[in-house]
């Protein structure tokens, strides 16, 4: 299986790219339980992060690596 590295707010994780083999360096991907399940554009990625911040769902990630809330 193809694997890649992704940055979750500065935390680097290895993920499986079996479902998104066309993903390239610089792409935004949706990751679930270690698998990249979708490629999304930058605008959608930014909007998703805004929603997660509004719902206070980034607490675990921010505890490991603070995210500047003024940027996406």
C-alpha cells in the first residue's frame, strides 16, 4: 500500500493513501483513522478548519501543537 506523510497543524503523521493514490505533495486530504479518504481544495480545507474551531473540535490537536487561530 502507498503511504504518505501529512501535517496536522505541524504534527507529522504517516497515513495510508490506498483510497487517494492520486494525492500529491501539497494536496489537502481528509484523513480518517489513518487513511486519506478524500482530496479537497484549499478553500474547503480552510472552511473545514474554521468549522472545527467554532465547534471546539481541535482541542486535542491544539494541545499537542498550538494553532494560530488568526490563520487557517
